């Protein structure tokens, strides 16, 4: 069993990890659809997107670890749960197909809006990663929006499942836009926007899709999830166990 | 033709991919989708994920009229011994490509 790495988490590293871990953990969740998609074509679409996200995560984690002599695999597979900085939204179990496409809509819209702004980051490598990733995120958003409308505005059963998925997911949205010292430092240094800076655009874009789907977001609650601060749900440990066990059992294993 | 009321599968679409600008769209396979927009999206994921294309067409398979395999002898065999129909007896200038 390989021991966990220790990572210095200054604000810039945390900012990169939030992005990288959002891609990594959502990619892992989408990868779980492999062999389980509702139709063959969607099975391939979901795993294509999982691979896009893993590719983005690789670039971001490589960049985040470079200054400390840590590589992408060490960051992806050898951190303890508390050192992952993804918002809770992306670690929730994949649920049914309605849940998956709605979460994809929320995450892809967020990532697209962030990538658009990150293209002008003062960090040249992050700007380059963003330039490539923004095209992928645009497709992920379009794919998800298409399905959210089809299912929300579909049969009684698909509408029921869509509304249930929205009720479950909506509680985890506020965390995405909670500003803190990590965001403030990134905004001040020109590393990237506060996630809160894209909130208005996110609400407009996601709101338009939900309206077309005939779905009504629930009223807000005071609940705040805390994944971005490293405090995760009970689902995260199970996800990490699945994701990490091979690299922990066979250190440095490659294929 | 399956009755749309009792059908449990989505209709079939034929997929055509253009591999590079200037070349023709080539038939590359088929897939099931509920409508044209979904067929394009699925074709993108199924048939172009290894950089195979820069443009896609999808056509409802039901809209394609095919020749009858039973007519194959009658239709195509007579062309076998008509070598004079090929323009192979002309000397083409070298500037004329792809003839």
C-alpha cells in the first residue's frame, strides 16, 4: 500500500485543484456509465465526455503539482480525501440518466464559463489548457441541454424523474458560487475569475434550458455543501477507493 | 415498415462522414436516434471520435430506396464485358488528376 502524498495548498494550488478535481471526479462518475448507457450511442457519448474530462484533469493536476515535484498520477491517486477540492455536486453518485444529464448541464455550463474567462489568465499554461478545454465543454453543455429538454418535456415518467433529479441537485448549486479567499486571491493575481463571477451567466443559461424543459427549480435552502473546502460527502470515500485502489496496490503501475 | 405506434426502438439513420474539406461525404454506418438532431449528435460521438471527420450527414434509412439484390445479375453483370465504356484508351495530360 502506497502512502498518501503531502501537498502544500497555497491559494493558487487550491484554485487549480478545484478545477482539476471537478474534472477528475466528474470524469470518474461519467466513466461509471461505461457498459450501462441507455443505448449504445449514449454509452459512447458519456464515456467520450469522461475522457475529455480526464484529459483536462491531467493537464490541470500536472500543472498544479509541477512546482512541488509531484506528477498527475500522484495527485490523482495518492491524495487523502480531505485534499480533494471538487465541489460536492460532482461527487454525488451517478443516479439515473436524468440525474446524470442534469448534473452534466450544471457542471459543463460552469466549466464552459470558467474556461472562457481562463483563456486570458496571467498563467500562460492555464490559459492554454482553457483554450483547448472550452471547445469540449461547449459540446458537453449542448449534449446535456439537449437531453434535459427531451426528458423534462418528454413522457410523464421522464418528467417525473427529471423533476426529482433537479430537486436533489439544486441543493448543491450554491456551493459553486460561494466566494472565499481562494477566489479572491485568484481574481487579484489575474490567475482566474472568482467562480461567483460567472453565477449570473450560469443562472441565465441553465435557467433557459430548464424553462424549455418545463422544469421548475426548487426554492433555495440554507444548506451549503463543502466539497471545495475538502469536506466531502460519504460518497467520496467510496469513489476514491474505486479510483485509487489499483495505483495504491501497484505503485507506479502503467499500461 | 414498423408501425410507429408499437415500435419500441428509435428509427434507424444512415451516417455519412466527410473526412476532409473538398472530399465527398462517405457512408460509414448507421445508428438509432429519435430525430435528426439526436442522430447528428450521436453520429459525432460514435463515428468521429478518432478525428475521422469534419462534417456529418444523417439520412433516415427508410428514405433510402435500394436496388433489389435479386436484380443483381440483370443490372450489373452486363457491364462486365463492355471494356470500351472505360475511358482507358485516351492519353490524359498529366495535369488532370483523379480521373
